[in-house]
């Protein structure tokens, strides 16, 4: 007898996946180059040549047991040292290898972090709009994801609601900055206010409330700025990182969990991660990918296309009179639909071969997401369609 | 507050790991070449050149988004097709890609299989001696691992006890053949008898009892023989495979789960696996490793050294008068210690720089395991030490 909870998940098809399947089918009819597919957050830029060169060099020069042998259950020690040194250099916090655990992307890191600090029935707080996959990461651990409603004017944090919902049952707050789907980066002011609130509540309840930070878009920030380092603002914090976007290698499933060196029991955390991995049967990312990433840690793919695309789309949306917060980074933008029902709007957009994702599952009904990790040339061709969609209907 | 169950696991240090750490430390004193380390099942033979060549060719010739882009959550479709075709060709069962789910080795496959078919409180039956990591795979899912005592004379199955312990609570039987730690391959007779028993019990209880087969050693069988295909004997079976041993790439964490095409709901199984992955945050093995494995599916590393080593050790053990069942495959041998307390024996062996693993955690106290995946030259040098250990003490 198959377990019902997983069977039930099958019937709830992801809106994003349905739209993406529509785009593929429509592409077969009219040519995929004519479908303006803004549905998937699949990084489109090439992997840096240095990554490919490093892989080839490793394969040509190193012993196969070094390349493909078991890595320790916390990750390759040399790789963990390199990650820690890079974080220390970049953010000034005293990370050592003892604080680093190699994971299958940010997803693996978040799912581990949730299991580390919550029991079934405990609550994890996040802020809308939010990445819908947080639900399986949290729900299937037995904990409960509670979603604080959005602060629509700027997509920073709705602190009034956050304070209200940060009850004794809350064991962790999960934030995503730069944010999917809004593209907004939490300001230093927001992070400081959040830290103060969490410190106050931790004291009040007599147990730590951990800050889990989902940071796969950390290197995609516009205007030559950098995103504030969330962990600097709060000691009991767990950084979840992925190389999927920075190196454009999402299929390699590699990232890390970095426990704040100032966190209580910081080193125990990492050892416990190894135990969680034993239970789920997934130890470490690929050994050769770990080694290759260690040599290209501070590099990124050429991410400038995302800013170019953002400016094109943002200016067009503003020009069309749509309400939209200008993204600080990522490759997402999150406008308000011209009608209250964003699903209906998204359906209408399909008639113009525009694939836009209604944001109901992101916790912000009435809004839609565009993932502009596509060629600039295609973005340019999509703008007349967008204009037509708005002008002819709203 | 860190979750206690994972903290508790930290205090239960693995005997194998402790011994392996001792071996490393002792190696620093006297040179690692002088430590006869039979503790770890870490394949020592080189990766086939074809695997390395395939990896380099992929990196040199293919587009980076093809190589490193997201793979679908069930695994790369092309790879799943190739795996299914290979299984069909080799074993004559009509596998299609719909039956294949790519995993992080056999570990990931087993942990998924357990979660597919059991709820907290349900029982999973396995046969001693067994791979101790079955405990975390099962225990942390909430199900209960029940261990049928060994059939010491041949390390096939103790059917009297198996029948007694296969109660209504049992949802699956987990077998490992060729077996770690005994090296024994279950005979066709054993598999037929097991299938009959499971069919009878399934009927009696009115629910299927699934057969989960852990087969990472399938390609390491001695005397030019092959291991019987377990899935041929029982429809409701789930094959868990790893390329760790066949291609000598354990660090790449790649394998698959293959549901018997005759299994009820076979295709739903695979989709449900994708949902389990979402929950634990671990989607798919590395994309480039999937592609490389697809091109080297029916190859193996040169595994002949394991048979050479086995014969050397087996003959010596017999000559020394120890009770031992001759392995049919793998790179393990499982002799009876010359005294009832195998831990004490293993401790004494350390004085001779012999690292032997007492089998208490394998569910067979009084026995010990030798993992002979080391150089033949070292095996030869270890035999006088083994002889001395026995002659001087027992």
C-alpha cells in the first residue's frame, strides 16, 4: 500500500510546471522562440569557462579514487575549508570548516536546517510572497509552515503581523533575500529590525528562534550593490547557499549550509546534519563537483544579462501603468495584475504567447511572477506582446 | 533547541568509523602501508578509463546548459531510458523509463523505498547479518527495522524465524544479495522460497508485502557466475542499485530505484519518489554524472582483484582452522572469531596492526568482517600477521 500523503501530492500539480508544459507544447506548434516563457527560474547564462576547465583538468590529472572516492559525510574537508575561508574573507565572520556542511543545493540545506531545529507540530515562519517549495521542505518534516502576509508597498517585512505570529511554537524564521519572487533585497534596516524582534521573542519564550536564510541569489544584485550579509545581524542563524545560480549549474545540486560561528552549539549542528543525511540516505553532493566548486568559489557566470532584462521589463511595466516594485536583484519581477484575479490574467496572457505565473501559491494573490532568465533578444521581442495584452484588455 | 534524536545518534559512534580512525592514526606512526586495514568497504580499484573519457568528452563538446542544467525531478529522461533498456536486456523484465528513478546511490533508493511503502510504526524485516546503515534509513522514517537472526551454516535465510516474524505489521522485506558482510549470494532456491512465503503472507494479511532489494554488489560475483535477478522471483519488488562498486565511483552518489514492471501501481511509485525528494530537498544525482553513467552502464571497473584477494584470505582462514563460509561475491568475508567475544578479538588484532570489524552491529555477535577491497600485495603481507595473531593467542 503506497503511502497516501505522497500520493496526494501528485494530484496537486504545480502551476509553474503546468505553465511550463503549456509553453513546451505551444513551442512545438509555433516554434519555441516565439513563446515568451517567463515561467521557470532556470538560469540561462553559460557556466564560467573556468569551471569547465577545472573539471577537465581534474579528470586529466588526478587519481580516480581522489576524484570519485567517498567523501566524508560532512563533505570533503578541503572543500569545507575553502568555503569557510571564502565566507570569512567576504563577510568578516570567523567561519571555519567546522561550520560548513556540503549539501544538495539550497534545497538540501533548508530541509536539513528545518529538521535540525524543529519537531513535528513546531512552527516555521516565513514571509509572503515566498518560494512555494518551502511547503514540502517543512510539511514533510512534520513541522508547520506559517506565512506572514506581504508588505505590498515595498515587499520588505510586515513586522506588525510578524510579531503577532511569532508565537512560542515558532522555532525558526525562514527568509529569502534577494527574494524569489519579488527580486527585492532585504535592507539593513529590515534585517536589524527582524533580529531585534527575534531576540526579544527568544528571550520571552526561553528558547532560541533560529534564522534560516535562503541565499541562492546572493550574487545577483543590481546597480553594482551587494546584498547585506544576513548572518551578520543575528547569531543563531543558518545560511543556506546554492551554486545553482552563481555558477549556473543547477543540475549539479551543490550548495552548503553554514552555521553562524556565534550560534550556540554551532559545531554540533554540522555533525547533526550528517546524521540527518544518514536517515534520508543522501550523503554529500558529487565528489568531483565539490572539488570543482572549491576552485571556482568566488567566481560567477556573467550575470549582467539579468540586470539588462530587468530594466527592459521594469520600464515597460511602469510605462503600461502597472504597479511594480523595482527588483534589487535575482531574475524575477513581481507586478500587480491589472485585474484582481491573477489566474484569469495569466490565462489571457497565454493568448499572446506570454507565460506569466499567477502568484497565488506564492502567498500574494493578485500578483504575477516573471522569471527573466532568458535571452535579452527574446525579452525585447516579448514587450510588444505584453503591451498588446494590456492595451487590448485592460 | 537542537532535535534530540539526531544529537543522540552522535554519541553512538560507528565501530567501523572508530576502527578506521585508529587505522589512520596508526598509519601516521608506522606508515599506512604497514596497517592492514580491513575496516572500510571503500572500493579500491580504478574507475574505468571509459568513464573518465566520457566525462571529458561531455565537458569538451556539449553545451553547459545541457550538461549542468536542472534535470527533471525523476532523473534525466534519456538516462532513465538507457537504464531501463539495459535492465531489460540483462534480466528480461520489461522495464521502461517509467519504472526508473535516479537516486543518490543505493542508500537514497532504499530510504525512498521505505518511505514509499511504510508509515511510522510499520515494520521492515531484514536478515542478519545486515548492513548497519539500514537502521538510520528505516528508523528515521518512523518505521521499525526487525532483524531475523542468521542462518549460520550458510548465511542464506533462516526461514523458520522469518515466517514467525513476518507479522501483519510488516510492509516490506529488505534483502541484500550479494551480501554485505557475508559475501554470500542468495540462491535461486532461497529467493523462490522467500517469494512463496511473502506471497502467502501478503494474501493472509490482505496487503502487499514489498521486497526491497539492495544490490550494489550485483556485478561482483566470483567463479564466472552471475547473481540471480531477485526481481524475477517476486512481482512487488523494488530494486535499489548503486554504481559505487561497479564503476568504483562511490563519491559520485549515483544509483537508481527500479520498480518491477509487474508491481501494482508501478508507475505511481516513481512519481511518488519525486515527491519524497521534494520533502527532503534532494532532487536527483548530479546531472553530468547521470549523463556519464548512461554511456558506461554495462561496463565495470576491473573487479577481478576482489576474487584474487578473497581466495588468498579464505584459504588462510581455513588453514588456520577458523569457521568461515566461502564468499560468492562482494569484497567481504565473514569468519567466526576464535573466541566468543569478537570485540575482544578485534582489539587483540590491533596489536598486530590488523583492522578487523567485530560484527555485533551487523546482528551476528561472535563474527567479524574483513573488507578486502585493498591491494593484493597488502593482503599478502597481512597473512603472516593474521597467522601470528591466531597462533600466538588462540
